[in-house]
C-alpha cells in the first residue's frame, strides 16, 4: 500500500489486527474456493513469521471466516435450466468439436449426433461485490470470440444483455475491469488491480479503459505493466499479460502513474522466465503508455472508407488449389474467372505464398450458382454446407454458398482500381505493399483503397510506422505489433505538401515496392520477414550470420535500406519537420496535427485522400492554400454583397456555396463580385483547388460548375 502512495491507509491501520478476515473473495469453482480459503491462511502465517519472528499468532491459529463466496463474479441469476422447444423437447446444438468423415469427400464434417443442450438463465442480473476498500483479481483469459464456446450461448447472451455498457467485442476480463472502475469512480472502492492478457491495449478493450479515463468523474491509472510473460494455470500455455491499477483521478489529465516496461527476458529454468524491468513516471493513457496521448487521437474524416479488413471464409472448403480450380471449370466455363480468385493471407505476404485460390460467389444467388456453375455448386454443397449447417449464426447457415464475411465496403472501395495497398494485421515488421485488384485478401490483411504510390510511401515512412506502433497494440505469444485501421490509419494525419514533394514520395514509394517484388521474383525462397530481419540488423550495426548474409545479397537489403532512408527524408520534408526528431517528438507533433485537422474538419475543411471516391457528390473540400482575400480595384458591385469570411474554412464554404447557386459555368471574377473586398486571383486559386479535389468541375478556361 505504501508503495502505491497509500500512506494514509497505513497510518489508519495502526493498532489494527491484520488477518484473513479482511480478505474477501468470489470464486465460481467450489474446489478453488475451498483452496483459496486455505491459501489465504498459509500466506498470512508466512507473513506473520517473516515479520514477527518466532512470536506465535493468537489461538486458534486458523479460524473459519467463510469470506470466500462460491458464486459468479459478474453475472448473478436464480438458476439455469434447459431450453425447451414448442414440442417440449430440449433444444440442442452441435458440440462444436466432434466430427465424422463425409460420405463423398471423406473430409471431416460436423457429427450431427454429437449435441449439447442449450440453457437459459432465469432472472439474470449484474453480480454485486461485497463492500471493500481494494479490489484485486486475475479473471479468466477468455477472448470475446471464444466466450460462446467457453461459457455457452445462454450465459454469453445473458451477460452481454445485462452489461450492455460493455461492448460485445470486449474480452471477458473487461467486465471485471469495467465494474471495478465504476466502483472507484463512485467512491465505493479506493483502488483496483487486475492481471489481464496484454490484449487490454487492443482497441476493442482499450475503449473500455478510455471511457473511464475520459468520464466526468474520471479514473486514472496509478500503475501499469503493458506486457509481461505468463503461464496460464488452466492449460500451461505461455501467454502475454498486462497489469493495471486504477484509482480516482485527483489532478485530471495530470495524474502521475508508474509505468513498468519489460526490457529483456530469458529462460529462467525452474523459476519460469527471467525478466528485466524499467520504471518511469508520468500520465498513463488508455494504451498503457506515457507521453503523447496517441490513444486519445480522434478519427479523421479525411481517411474514412479507405481502410478495410479482408474477407473471412467461415468454411475451409472455399479455399482450393489451382488443380482443383481447373476441375471445377476454371478457364473452361465462361464467367467463372470472376468467381475463382487469387487468395492471400498474412503469411502469404510475410513468408512463402501458398499459391491457393478462393471460391468467391459474392453477388450470386444459390440457384444462379447451380445453373451457371454446377461443379462449383456441388463442391461448396459438399465441403462447406455441412459445416455451415451447424453454425450458430443464422446468416451463415442460410447463405452457406457465400463467404462468411464478404466485406462489401472493401469491394466498393476497390472498384475501378488496378491495385491496392495491403499490410499484415499482426506482424513483426510493418510493411506496406501493392497487390493486384484481382487478389481477394483475407481477414489477416488490412487493405487501403488507393493505387497511388504517394500513399504507400507515406505509410511506409518512419513517421507513420512510429505512429502505427504507438496507436496499435501487440498480440500473441510473439508479442507482435497489430495494425488496427481505426486507430493506426483513420487517426493519422497525412502531410499537406506541394506537388513536387508528392512526386518525390510517389517515385520512392513505387521504387520501394518494385525493388522488393523484383528480388522476390528472382529468389522465391526470400521472405519479407527474412529481408526485414536483416534490414533491422543493418540499422543496429549487428553482425550478420551466414544465412543473413545470403538474404542480404539476394534481397539487396542495403539498397532497400537506402530507399527507406530516402523515403523517410522525403516524408519528413513533406511535413516540414527535421529528420532528427525522436520517436516521442514525432508522436507529440502528430497528436498536435491530429487535433488541428479535427478542428479544420469541424469547420468544414476536409483533406480527402481520394475525393473522387470519398466525396463524389461534393462535400467540404480539403484546401491547402492561403486565401488572402484582399481588396482589389473596385468594380461595379452587385446590389447585395456577402461579407468577406474571416478564416480559411469559412471562405472555402462560402465559395462552394456561391458556386452551387449558379446553374451555369461561372468564373472567379463572377464569384468575387459577390463578396466584399475579394481578390479574383485568390478566388480562382480556391476554385482550381476545389476542382482538383473533385468538389468542382472545370468546364472551360477558368470556368467552373458545382
């Protein structure tokens, strides 16, 4: 307590007897509850003899306080009972595990005889916790997608219904975290501390933390370890965990917390993993980081609708080999080439491509598939439908011939493009590459609907990579960085630069992508992970092994390094920043720029990345020029002139509105007449910018239409 600043609490305990009666607990497993009661006494006696020497504790030494309650900690209910259908029979579903060989294909399919009962929960409600000063715990490590399988459909639905203020995408542990944070903010608990998986820093969990940090009566983080090795007691699996301590904020926005980070880890023999830690102090944000508040950056409209995750098959039968594709009529049946497509996942980009295809029947009804492509129909009917028939989601069962998640927004964004940018969702190295639009990316890829190498260049720069590493979380035993598009991309402010600077970045981006593709085509055994492992060693000056020297020669990694260095310099220049900035200084400047762009967008000034797609019918434009609407030589004034807007966003909106009022082409001179003291050349400059952004049409020499 004293270590966390609770000095007053230590003084308040003077003269008090400390023993297990002050330690309350909730444990759902009866055996574990009994063991917990005994462990508390063992720990108490160890503490007693360590601090008091040979002085015996008061007798009876062990007392039965019955302060460990055996019940659920987050969901209370009167009872659970089997669900009954209209005929009075128990409702059952496939157990999700047992399979049998398909009579035709021989492949494993769900065994319809292996079923489990579904249960309903009577009078479900939020569980109450006993009154306490401090709350600590190690809740179950169950991800949001695993909750139904681990806890049952009935429990999961009741839990999410009662705790509807916790997003369904949150992990199970966040129900504990959310409840404890609420008790602290209500003044009912002084502090809480939890061990969770390190996915706490992922966006779907981080939002729960951010809501409490940004609340009217805010929480603050007193202590955090964002990443630490751990062995799961349930199955002995190695996992990565985070530790957090929450308290009521005293100095809102400036509460100092302790951040402990892992600097090294190694095998510790029988003692598990040996770690080295470093400690810093400062304001802890919801991403469990100090410094620039990247987690608080707002989403920018300018980047909307460009980034999307790839498709999700929900059925292994959709993925086929080239040989299987030929047997199904690929290259023989007209039109089938649009529905059997190259298919790439994250490992295909980072390692050796599998060379597989995917059956993509998006946009086709089941009868059309059967009549036009009967071979494909039979394949999917035999290899996908048996699995889909037992899927819990109705739409998957009913649309069994279609991919599970078809990503229509991604498809719409890629329409008309020849290629697009992709990066792997979770990967050791953050690499952006162009993929041909014929490729159907899977869910482990994040796709950006742009064929402009300028965008690829900026995304590949040190400035963006630094932002992505800070804004995204880390996942898995490998603790690899994760690229969440809503936090890494949609909050990222691109530079506002001159065309000459864009051209330079565009050229370097194209060259970078072509260089990597060229070397991989010459040496198919090269992998992107291997190439960038060597690049990382070149940057740190480490000695290369013989295998790494081979990769260096085949991949021309020193050339790659020069391309990245030149690209970084060009992007720094585009922002107008010195290339010597530290990572923390880059983040501080980007957070500031994010706020500036958000204010611009509130006033109607949006710097669209692809205006022809994002705002095809005209929306607030992105304008990067100054509008010095100074008075020029007086001309014959119209009867009513509008006041000259004082700031750039208002001037932009005024010019757009004035242009929209005409049903014929107009010139800058025509529009300038409608404003007090407006310069024609500045109005023309704005009109040309609007036209380049797709917000106006140029129909003649210096004539424009809305």
